[in-house]
C-alpha cells in the first residue's frame, strides 16, 4: 500500500531558502520514494486570503511551480496541480463548512492572532478580518480530505490546521454515518530546523528577512547573504557556531563533515565576511544547477501551465468521484455529470445517465468507476497497466446490456464478469438485501448505457 502524501504551498511571495529547506526539498525527496503517492499543489485559493494583487498571485504561481519543478519534482510521478483548477475543492469546502463548529474556527491561531492584535490596538475585535481568513482551516481541510491524504507534511505553524482537518473529517464521518474520510496525519520534518532569516528570527516573508532561492540570480543571492546579521566579533576572534545564523543555514545544505569543518573555522576565528562567502559558495553548489532549470521554465510559462493542467486532470479523476459519493450521501443528488473528462456524447432524454470516471491508482495503474445517474458508485474496475485496455473495457460495458451481463455474488459484493474473468466489482454491502437491491440498480444502469449506444 502506498501512502498518500499531500501538501500545498500558498502562492504569495517568492520562494526563499527557508521554503526550500523546510518544505520543497523534503517534499521532493519524499515524492521519489516508491511507497509514496505524492500530491503537491499551488494553494492559490489560500493566496487570495492573503493578497488581493492579481499580478502578484499570478506571478507567484508561476514562480512557485517553476521552483518545485526545478527542485526535481517529477510531474509524471507526482500529482502536481493548482488548487483553483479543482472545482471539487470549493464544493467540498461548503460541505465541510456545514459540519464545522464555529467555535472550532474561533480557536484557530491565525484568526485569534488577528483578533488579539485588534483588541490590543483598541479596535473592534474583527476589524479587517475577512471571512476568508476565518474559513482558512476549512478550505485547507477540503484540500486534504478530497484526496484521502494519509500524511500531510507542513511547517509547525500549520499543525493546528491538520488537527482541525481531522476534527472536521471525524465530525462529517460521524454525522453521515460512514468513514468517508481518511483521517490525515501531520508530518513535521524533525531534522530540518527552520532556517533563521537575515535578522536571526525565523526566515519568513512576514518578517521581510528572507534570502531568495532563485529570484535575482546568483548576484542577488550573494548580496543577500552578505546582509545576514552577525555579532561584532572581529576576524581572529572565536565565533560561537551554535548562536550563528550562518552556521545554521550552512548545516542545512552541507554534509556532516563539511559542517564540522565550518564549525571549526568559526571557532578558529574566520572573519564574518569570509564565512559568508563560504556559506554562499556552499549554497551555490546546490542552487546553481536548479537555477538554470528554473530560468528555463520561467521563460516558458506555457509549459508550466500545461504541466499543472495535466496534474489537475489526474487530481480531478480522484476528487470528482469522491464528491459524487458525498453529494449522494448528504442528499444532494445531481444528474449533472461532474466527471473531469465529461464526454461530448448527448445525454439521453431524461438528462440523466450513468457515467464512467477514470482515475489512476496509487501504483500508477488505470481504473475507472461506473456511477449511476444518481451518483451512486456501482462498479469499480480492476486495474490496467494500459489506459487503452481500460477504455476497451468501458466500451464493452457500455454495449453489454443487463441481459448479457454476468454478475456473480461474492459474499457482500457483486462481481461483473466478462469472458469468464472478473473485471469489476461493486462496493461491499451491509447485507444481502442491500446487495440484491444494488443488483437491480446495476442492471438498470447497464441497460441505460446500452440504450445510448
Ligand atoms: N496553509 C498552508 C501553508 O500556508 C498551505 C496549504 C494549503 C496546505 N492547503 C494545504 C498545506 C493542505 C497542507 C495541506 O503552509
């Protein structure tokens, strides 16, 4: 079983070294593991909460996407997309909103901080606070729950949001009486210390103390490193590595042996200017090759958009059937096809018809589901290495018709056979009665499909 790992990056600002070391680099490394099915996305709906500057949002999206790709992310292996290309996410946000306790959101750190600041300033508690900021944790829960993510790697400031996502998921599962959602677990990379910024505080765009990763090129990287605040010890005086931002940043890039050598140089009294040059050169070893791919990508935004678009297709193939299932469960059945690859074929007179939704499984294989006109999941196909073979099976199921269908009962589920081989099965039912009722609906759907051909 692969573990589904999902994380989002808010598209404001320009990626800095802290983002790279704390989020991007470990995420790219994790995505290469065979036991990981990674979902990484541009959280541009979240960005709207922080910025109302369209040009900045747009620019930041391209920069961040290019950064992740340049950092070695393989969009073939990873599902890499932007949040706003997935309409199922805002839809799920609303479903979750309706089960989320307002009191839970009152306790969110970001919201509370804004309220505290207002109160201190003698202002109205909610002055300048948008409902977007207030709802931020619910949107984030939808990002995670739409894909049944198992693990969510984030920075420490986001731990509470993952806990809230679990809370909200549990509440939904409880209210609607089934385990619709997997409960996500937070992952904090323990080894990667948060990098200090120029002033020694945590490197963060909100402190305006960042060292850019690619922006401004090599020259700007060097200039910024030269501005890192140090103490006033002169060359020849021993420096304390453990209280030095330079050393902390160096260590985030270097091997044990390199770090030991740098530590020694500081203790031996290397001048701060020279130490900064050493740091710059060590960072360049890693960053220079990535910067080259970054510049090439930024010069061709169409390529980036295309990659994100492909990613969105993969993501929707999972989110769409999930939302269809939820709509059904909460009493919002819809005849409108929300499958990502809605076919051009004219719908039958009623406007409602069964439909297929294809998706890629965790192991990269191709499968599909058949949904009834009401959005009930009727069948889940077996997996295929070749998408064409899955397509052929869909076509045969379409033409089959109820009379020709061979359906076997297998304990509490039904299995559709073709040429004597099991090719698809229904969900597991609570009892035989439910199973038999489902058989009637399955046969009805097969007849409806055959009538369209
Ligand atoms: N809020 C996260 C941050 O600022 C970004 C984010 C949005 C996210 N949606 C997510 C992270 C879902 C993990 C999962 O860092």
